[in-house]
C-alpha cells in the first residue's frame, strides 16, 4: 500500500501540474515569508520534491532529461565563475561576508529547479494564468486606491515587520507610513516589483497564445489584460515597466485582432466605450491629482527617449532609471578590469573605495553578470538564451531588457522562478506539438 501511494505521488503527471500551480500562485501573489530570518516560500519545497523525484526515477523522459541537463550546464558555469571570482577577490581584498555570494547562488539554483519542474508539467493549463493576472491587478489596485480601508490582516500580511524594517532609513516605522508615501507601492513594498510581476504574467499569456498553446480569453477579459497593466504601471510610476506594458499591450492587441472579425469588433467596441465610462467614474470618485506626479513620472520616459543627454537636466539624469546604466558603467568597468575572464564574484570591501558598493548597486543584470562571472559567465548566459529562450519568440527577451538593464530581473526571485518555470513548460509543449 505504501509503495502504491509513493508511486502515485512521485510519478503522476497531474501532481507536477499541481506543484506548478502552487509555484505560480506562491511566487506571483503571495509575499515572502521568513523563519528565524531565513526567507522561505512553499514553492521551494515543491521544487525540492520535484528534484527528488527526478533523481530517483529510473525511466526518465529522454527529452526532459536532455533539456534539463543542457539547461544546468551554463548555469553551473556561471556559478563556478562566481565562486572562482569570489576566491580571487578575497585573495587581494577583505570581503565583508559571504551573504551576497550565497544569495546569488541560491537564485541560480531556484532557476534550475523551476525550469525542471516546468518541463515535467504535462497538464498545466496556460489559461490558468488569466485569473492569476486579474487577481494580481485587482490586489494592486486595492492597495493603491483603498489603502487603509483594507482589512488590517491583509495589510500586515503583505507589509510585515520584515518589510517595514527596510523603510527605517526613511523614518517609517509602520505599514501606514509606507502606504501614505506619495508613490504607491502596490501589492508589494517595491512598486517596480509590483509592476513587473503583473507584466511577466502578461508576457507568458501572450507567448502561450503566440505559440498556439492556449486560447485567447473572451474579448472583455482580453481588453482588461491589455489595458489595466498600462494603467497600473502609470499609477505606480514604474518607467521601465510602463514601457514593457505598452509593448505587451501592442502585441496582445495585434494577436487579438487576428482571431476573427467578430472577436475584433467586440474588442474595438470595448476600447472605444469602456475607457470613457471608466474615466468618468474615476474622475468623480477618486482624486486623480493624488496620482498626477506618479503618472507624469511614468510618462517622463518619453522625454528621456526622445532627447539627447544634453537636453536632460542633471536632476532627471540622477533620478532616471532609464539613464541609470550610463551612470554605473564606469564603476562596473573598473571592477570588471580586475578579473575579466571569470569575474570577481559578489563580494564587497567597505574599506576600499572602489568595492564598498555591492554588485546590486549596478542596477543592471548584464553589468552584474560580466563583473561577477566574467566573459565566460556572459557567454554561458548568451548560450542559454539562444538555446532555450529565443524559440519562444523575441518578446521572451523583454525581462532581460526591462527591468534587466535598468533595475534587475535576475535578483527578483519570484520573477526568476516563474519565468524559468514557464520557459521549461512552453519548450516542452512546443516539442510535444512537433512530435
């Protein structure tokens, strides 16, 4: 009897899809939990159970086994280079600690496990992402517009003491102070994260439809998926994600208009009339002036793109996430030069002027990658993208640009786990449809 239970638990494809659904909901809709200061999410456990099953199975799927191994190889190369770089750094300077190294290595490990779980999810329905994105948008709007009218347990659930401590430098000591900030935070304390975790769901809904792996939702729902992320990113004043939402909305609209004539006419009607009624309601019920500066901040990306560096004042340059890569290029290059082949790891040295800032300071995944793992690590990542991601379509590269080049994608654990889970899932489905 125990053997039967073990077999059904470990080998049933449906259990993998259930694990996958847990991962998606856990990473995209729930906050990070901490036990004795250690961050934890339940999907870490489900990924671990998948790994145990993968290792003990004797009759592995040949395609999944091959794909997983080829995905692991470049990640391992990046990790090894980071460790070698850390050793090299410690040979010349005094490291402040191993925490950055451990954290980054764990992120790479979670990416590996998420990809593997995605490969095994035979019955995960990509259309499940539709209620998830609508839930995420609803919760974000609830935290933006209703704030203190929300139940206290819900506020404390997402704005726990752990997160509140991160705002201590601003003189904030409770969730109310954070929610009163002029720039809304959304579902998570970082507005860029709140925006990104909505856009990345939108991205994989589009990729699923593009690769004919799921059906377009009904026109009304599709209208909400196209429009609401733009509104959300504008209210949260996330400039990079505002650009991403515009790109994704264009791609969704183009895809929707190809369904059939009746579908297209309904979608056009929604775009014509609903914004008028919704706008009238919001003007009468909500003080839009409260969000005016945030909306202007989001739209300031247009000025940054259209003007040369000489046309932008110094204040705009210093605050602009779009201009940030230019600002950190010199410190990144200075550190890159000390170990260009395999990098210099993630360590910091507070006593040394050039290395007192951590590699997170670069706010650019590509700078961070080539600094921490060198040219070898960069080539490994480019190979991984070419081998596993481009087959999904060029829009799959969006996270590596926004926020990858102006903030971070590879340090955002929920986004990384969801992204590589979906990459594994969609690649497996594409292979299955071809055979």
